[in-house]
C-alpha cells in the first residue's frame, strides 16, 4: 500500500506512524558524507580542489512494539541478505521515496522492567547513497526529423536566435530531484529499413549516449543500456548494455560516459544511422536526490 507521512517500509513490512511497529528515532536518512580528492598545497594555504564523490552510508532505526505478532514479522523482515531491497519512506512535502538498502545489524535488548515493550535497533547499509522517487518516469522519444515542416529558412543569413518549427522529435523530460538521475535507455528496432547505430543527446547538458550496433537492429529487437546499474556496479547476471539478454557493451562508443538526466528540465533528441523511419527510444528513470 502507499505510505503516508512518517511511515516506512522494507521487505513487505510497513512501520512507523499509525502502525504497531513504532519508530522512536531514525538517523542517516538524509545524511551524506563526501570522499574528497583534494591535494595539499605544500607552499601555500589550503588545498588544490579535487574530485568529491558521495560515500556509501548507514541508516539507523530505533523501533519498538508491544505486539508479539508484529515483533515476529519484524524479525522475519529484517534479515541479512545479499539482495538489495527498497527502504521506502514518506515525509511531509515530499513524494514517496526509497533507498536501496541491506540490513547489516540488529540489536534487541531484553529489559524485564518493561517486559511488554520490545525495542529493536536496526542498521541498514546504503551502498548507493542516492534517494529515489517511488514513482518511475517513462518517456518515449520519437526519431528526430530536422525537416519536419514549419519554420522559416533564410539562405546565407545567420541569426543569434533559433526559431521554433522545422524540427520534430525532441522531448522534454524532468527530474524533480536535486541530483543527476541515471536512466535505463532502450532502443526499439524499426519496422522496416536499417538501424546500425543510435544516439541519444541531452541538448540541455550536451551529453550523449552513442552506440554502433555490431549487427543492425531488426523490427523485434530491443537494445538496452541500464546506466543506473552500471554506475553502481549492481550484481546480477543481466548485462548492463545488452541486446535482449546478450552482452553488447562493446557497442557503446567511446568516450563511455554514463548518461544522466540532470535536475530540472532536459531536452532529449534521438537520432540513428540507417534508413529506418520509425524506430523509437524510451528513457526510464526516477527523480533522484542526495
């Protein structure tokens, strides 16, 4: 079920406000810590600024309940696992969001002075420090057409302003978070003609996801680049860059910079090499925060 304010969920168990498993305190939910690549200036004040990246982090809950059935459910849900599961939460003024989490510690002291109340302290490891919206965004992008009617053309004259019209296929996608989102980019083969390569360009940032296919895409082919799993090195047997279930990492052209949806509105353009006129591209992502 959908969470309400001050509620949490993990491994099919809801807890927090309005449930039988209360949250006494939570820390680390919105925290971050940076790994700093600054270098010391040996003959001057300060450092040479280097690359800063967000570290993995921990979220710690203090929970309590007086219901024995709820305690049993909690002990079953909060188990160590190699699988990364969503730790969902809802706060006022925010949409429902989640972290990719694993249980790494559980403490449950027994206190005879309050035998009816059971207290549990939980530690979650957050290998990916980003926070994601529970709702997933999917945007279909049609093939770009630079001659799609309308607009004005003046030969041998350059204007500092680009006039609307004359091009079709650009799509605006919006990341309502405050940090870059890494999408799943999917290319669908044309119903006729050829498709030997594909490029998705973020005109807002100048970034591209550029591919040259080892074999051209057929009408039923689906080529996928999962950039979120790629940047997090998520485990699993499914290739990050694939045609169907076959690894096609080599089809990704250099320089291989993972494609992002920046915070705010992004203008995306889909282009191909080949003669196909109706291939499509889809971009699937979640609003992302740090």
